[in-house]
C-alpha cells in the first residue's frame, strides 16, 4: 500500500475520499511553540527551571514542541499574562496567589504560618489540599498548574533585634498592600505600612519606615543590607508558586504531548528545588558577609500570636482549610 504524505492525505480527506482523524490526533505530529513569560530575572531559579522545562520538552518530543522563555516581564506583567492565557494570546506563566482574583483557593499559597517548614509545605502542595487548589484554579481561571516551585520564606529586616512579638511594638514595618498581611502585623503589635516595593530602600534610608519583610533573594538584590543591620528569621510566610499552562493551549495538544508537558514540568520542578536550596544557602552567607546579623526569632511565639488574626481575615472559602492546617501543627 502506497504511503500518503501529509499534503495528499489532507487533499483526499477534504474531498471526502478518506476519513479525517479527530483534531486532537491530527495535532500529534504538529510543531508547536509555547511562549512562557514570567517576572523573574535570568539569574533566578524560576527562569533557569523554565529553560530546563523547555529543553526537556523539546527532547521528549524530538524538537516538535519548542518553549520560548521571556524573563523580566518582557512578555507582560503577571496579571496581563493570566488574562492573555484566558483569551488564548499567551501560553504559560509562573503565578501564585495572584490567581485568588479568580480562584479563592489560590490564597492558600501565602497564608502566614500555615507551613512551618519546607517539608510541611511540600506535603500540602503535593497532597489532597494541593489537588483541591489546582482543581479550583483550573475550573475558575482556566489555567492548569503543571508543577510548582518553592519560594524563600519571608523574614523581617530592621535596625533592632526582633526576637519575639513584643519587640515589634511601634515598629513601622513596610508590607505589601495585602489586607491579610496588614491585619496580621497589626495584631502582632507592629505599625504596618503598605508601600510599593520600589520605594522601600529610600524610605528605610530616610526613616519613613523602620523595617521591611521579604525573602532573602529580594533582600539581597535590593541591597537592604546597606540600610538594615538585622535579619530576623521570622519565616512568617512560606509559600509556593505554580508553573502553569493555558487550558486553551493544553487542549490543542495530543494526549501524548500533554504527558510530555507533565513529564518535563516534573523534571523542571526537581531542578528548581536543587537550585533553590543552593541559592538560599548562598544568600544567607552573602548577606552575613555584607554585615547583616541573623537573629533566630521565636517563630513559635509569632505563629501563636498571629493565628487569631489570620483566621479572622482569610476569605470564608478557605477558612476551614486554614483551621485544618493550624490544627495539624498542634
């Protein structure tokens, strides 16, 4: 039997002389380019993991699926990319609790003291609660999480030691404009001040604020060591973020290619974790070399003092889950 090439096959199918396969099956051999945009720079572990994802997916599909990675918001800001993925004008991004604008469950990615250790966070992210979050995001945002990356815990920097919540009294602390964060720090005794990140260094320098809180990576890249003496290891928010694909883009892939995407995402997730752990160790060393003193704050005291405020200010849809997470800690 003579083997038909693609052009001959298409012509005969159009003439009704042979049956055309389903659209999904016909997509199996098609070349695809996925555009993945994110907010991090090229040195960030998220970017390196995204590049790894693209390399692995190209390998698994013998080069048929290519991934173009755009760092530094060069493809668009996070919310713009999410909107684009819903409209079919963007394929992939890295996103987290910003998805709570569509999916209330996404707020669980950044609840103060919900995940006391990286191991506990992994249990939740990869377990039943994580599956519920992913399903809610898919159903309500039409965006499919395919892997997740850890984020460094947020710590407070200041010019006085902060060992326990009593040391926060009157402290003018810059926080993101997130109502849950503001209310929690108020309950802990600080004077939280919402402020754009770009204004923080100057405000610390001129005394408008006394302190700020962020992961080590942002503390180092923003040079906060130049205006802050202490890094207080409060580790008050530990969270993760998802590698996601538009459900519209996902639906265009064959089942085999969908499996390849998931396998590549699994490899990228493992690669990012190695990079993340090494980077956290490096950042701690660099900040101490630059003169910052690390304080082992009483995390248990902070967690206990913040729980009522957290429960009072989380959305009703996630409150039962937060209660469950707190109960599991004893």
